[in-house]
C-alpha cells in the first residue's frame, strides 16, 4: 500500500505542475474550438443561456438572420467545456476572463494526474510505478500542451478515466449485490459526464454494459444483469437536463450537428450548404469501394505512409512511441 505521506506528496507536486502546465503552456485561446466554448461560457455567465449570436456552420440555421436573433448553442460540440469555463468565471465574478475560465480545467488536470497515480499504484503496486504513471499522465508530450485549453480534452480525460477506473474496480471485485448498485450508477454517471464532454463519450456506456456482462458471466448469475439498469439509471439521470434542453430546443434528445458528423466524407462537409449529411448521401458519394478505401486511409493514412493515420496517432500520440508496445502487452495480459 502507498503511504499517506507519499500520496500527499504526489498530490502537492501534481497541483504545482498542473498550474504550470495550464497557465504556461496555454495562456490564451489558440484555435476555433476554444473560442467557441469561451464565447458560449461568456453568454451563459451573462444570463443569456446556452445560445449563440453567430453562425459558424449551417446545421439548424435560422430561416432569417435579420434583426436581433440567437440560436441554441452546442449544436455540434458538447457543452461540458463551456459549463466548466462559465463556472470559473462566475466563481471569481470575472466574465470574459480566460484565466478564470481555466481554473476548473486546472483542477481537472490535477485530478487526471491523481487518477494516473492511483492506477499506477493499483497495477504497479510500488511507489515508483505510482509516480511514473502520474507524471506520464500529466506531462505526456502531446497532451501537456493542450491540458489548459478550454476544450474537451481535459474533462473527457478526467471523466473518461474515472469511468474506466470505476468499471475496472467493479469488474475486479465482481460485486453484483444490491450494495454495488450505487457504484454501478456512479460509473454510469461518469460515462454521462464523458458524453457531455465529447460525443464519442457514449462509447463508455457501451463499455460499462460489456463490463456488466463480464461480471455476470464470471458469477454465473445472470440475474446480476440488473446492474445494467443501475448503470443506465446513473447515465440517464446525469444526461436528463441536457436531453430535456435538446428536446425543447431541437425536438430531439441530441442535436443534429453531432449526429450528422458521422456521415461526413471530408472536413469541408462541416460547412456545406444546406447541411444535409445523411447515410444516403454518404453512401451515394462513396459507394461500397469508396467506403472501405476511406476507412483504410483513416486507419493507416495516405501520403505519410502507414503511420500518418489513426494507427500513427496510436503510436505517437497515445503511445508516445515507447509506451505503445507496453500498452499492447497490457491489453494482452
């Protein structure tokens, strides 16, 4: 077991490093996504709700732009980054302040490092492995430069890692009794918070249901599948306010912008007029052969060889080159 003194030292060092990483590496907004989340946070703090006073694509565009008009915000991106930024501004009564908006993200970066520390301690069972995991999480070469951005990276890392950590602990314990139901619901809520950070966060709900199936198969008590209800209840309760807002604003649980993105064949489709990406247009443009060709290009790249696509991202970004083989070994074990 890791001592309380060692845990406290890790927490203190991680807090200092988190502040440096956020405010030194990302002192101002640098790209469109950050400006969008920041603008939405400003309007929320100003009492204008989750609205936009401008268009950046044509999804759900109003019939007319004349007069004083606004549209519901976050028709493409999820709202968590804006909500966190607004909380930082409101907490310090500093609307429009980017440093204030970054405060919740600083806390989140610190928490992500602590999750890394906890996983290192749990799996490595030594103080060295705990420190190594925590510092690699905080100072990872590609992500360290973006931890402080008012964007989805940091909240998704925190809530996603927390969800996976909770599911891993539940799967290891194999608990399927009534007392475990609250923990499964908490894992579902973390999956929801991940989804509120990024559209693909909903994948974690699927991972949770798979984990329930694993626990049930190990215990040979398929009645344990009731845990799936607890997981779904936690997810549903956490998502309920967002779903309710979307039904009121768009008439659907999720806005069309994020869903249409599944069927884009190129980045420029994001700005197509009219915005009408669908499974029909997707297949009509690509055809069966084009579908498989573009999936291959996405996986292995085109101009840059085998490492320019998502496989290269796995090796260089997520695996940091030297960690990629160890990740595969861990997956096998």
